[in-house]
C-alpha cells in the first residue's frame, strides 16, 4: 500500500481568522497532500466563539489548555436524540 506522509510544523502553517478571537492553522489537508484526513490547530481567545456549524464528517476536539463548551446536535434516522 502506498500512502503519502504529511509533516507540518505548527509554526510553518499560516493562521487564518475564522471569527473574532479564533485562529486556525491547517496542519494536514488534501491541499497539503493528505488523503482522507484533515487536521488543524485552532486557538480561541477567552470568551470567543464560533457560530453553530456542521461538518460532513466526524470532528475531534482536544483542549490543550483552558476549558471549552461544545454544543452538538446528533441526528439519526429516527430523529434527534
């Protein structure tokens, strides 16, 4: 099996502001050569937030310092849980 390895230094990834006080640095994406994976480092300033949004895939949130409040909406064929 052939696969592409993607190595990115956090300091080498440029930051994009998603919302006031929220920056994201893309570490692995299709644009960087990754297949079937994207990952990023997001930095939230105190009291900052992102508007509710969805993704077409699973999402992993790891809090490195501080705390976070995450709201999610789970749907299944039988409706909301």
